[in-house]
């Protein structure tokens, strides 16, 4: 079964929705406009119930099939943008400086809306489909908040599924994996306090910039020399800020970074070594270090039976040749992991057809490929119809 014809007929409308979302990006827990439009569209499609306000700006639509059944599944899309200034010059580029849909959540929201429209029109299934529009995936844990606010108690479901665009896969190709698929993550924040001085008189100060450089170098040894080479880990410092001008040694330097892992023992080692090295190096230079290692997302782990259901639906839409097993997990993190910790389910990827030279996710030049909107929507609809097929 290829793309569903009825969904293909929505393609132009879906493109318009996606580009409207793209032009009006909203950050986590601020998706007021996006949430309102999602709820309005669900109501206009004839969705049975539309529940708003879960996790502040989250929306859940309830679609009941033609045949009554206690069975139910959940389909989830994320809605938030990133704090990035867009650099695409597209006619539908972000109208809000410093905010951009640079990860494709505008496309995720649109694909699930397309599927919700089709499912509400046809209802060719037995039971209930919950369409879950989640806020604040980018670092703020909107998935965790939805679970804590009773998502699965209020909307009881057997399984929950997620989908992410993957730009470097060929357009329309799906990728799946059983077990660990995306990494656990932590945010690292470091404040170094030394003693400021004139840049021409460094002996009168205690330079936190030099200390920061020593810390960056030392942290690179943690994964290289403290983690078993066959067990993955990442430790990255992504931001160093301090000082006001070229000839002044600052009093303080701030550093931010991230750690990633799959195995919890690796996570513990990354945390312990980061705290020990940063504090020890600062002390050895006679400075102070405040260190925060904040675990944000657990690993995204796909359940085998749910992944088989996802694979089967993907093959029905794209053909077996265009559905591939991921040979390795990715070190990217995803807060759908909180839902998978609470409920059986699976998270798969849909190719966007970009080359490795093209801007990819979290890049100011990235743009979602609208050609895959009907493919993703057809996957969601097919998944629902297959799992909840009348018996």
C-alpha cells in the first residue's frame, strides 16, 4: 500500500499548514498559537474530543473508530521550536528573531494533523486513537510533564508511537531499531571564579579563562580514557563565555556542555568524572568552581513488539526496500523517552532526502522537506488501521 490517496489529496493544504507553523515558531511551553491552531483543526476535522492544557500547551485529540473496542493506541508529535535565528531567506521564514523551527517539529505536527483528519473522516478501525501534540521537547522535558500530569491515566492506551524526520536518509525511507535508539542526556553548567586583572598584568590575577581551557582539555580524556571503548559516551563543552574586552582578565567564566550515554553506568562515570575534574582543576589553580550536571532525558529504548508493528506499517506505505534497520543508535536525545519509560512503544525515523552538505537539524539553514508530509501522515494512519483492525 503506497501513500493513502485521500491523504495525498491533502498535500497542498498540509504544506500550507507546515509553512505557517514554520513562520510562527514558538519555544517550549510557549506554543500558544500552535496549540490553538492544532485544537481548532482537530475540532474542524470532527475529532470526538479535544483536550487542551495538559503540560500547559499540550493537546490531545480523541478519535473513535467505527467499531467500539477497549483497544487504543497513541500517536505523538512535538510542536516546539528552537532558540535559533533563521538564515534561510525563505518566503515563509521565521517572523520571530531568535526562534526557528530548525528541527522539523513543524513537519511532525503537520503530519499528525493530516493523519488525524483522515482517521476522523474514515474511522476504519476498532477502538480509539489518541493524537498527542506535545510541547517543549527541546530540552525542557514536555514529554515528562505530560506523563507526570497523567497522560496515560487520562487516555489509557496499549502502546504509544513517535516519529522524527531524519534529513540525511533518502526522502521517504524509514529507519527503525529495537532497543536503545537515542541517548540519555545531561546538561552541564560550570561557573569558574578567579581573580580579575589587567591583561598586561596577569600575575596580579587568577585567570579563569586559562582554567577553562585546562578543563576542556581534561574533560576530553573522560570518554577516551575512562569509558570502555565498546560502550558509547559523549562529553562536549559547547559554550564558554567570560570577559568584556580584549585587555581585561575577567573575574568569572561560564561554561555549558552536554553529556550523552546509553548505559547508566557510563552516565554515572561521566557525571562523577566531570565533577571531580572540574573541581580539582579549579582548586589546583586556586580558583572556585560551581558545577551542575543535570540529567535531562533518559535513553530512548524501543520495545520489540511495538517496533515490529511500526516496521510493518512503514513497509505498507513505503515498501520493504525503503524500510531499513538502523545499524547503530544515535547520540541525539529525545524526551519521547519518558513516554517509552511509562508505556510500551516505538520511535522511528523518516528520511528527508537532504545530502550531507545540506543544512540538517539544529542548523539555522535547515528546512523540512514538505514532500514527505503525505508519507508521514500515511504512516500514522496505516499504523492505526493495522493495529486496531476490526476482527
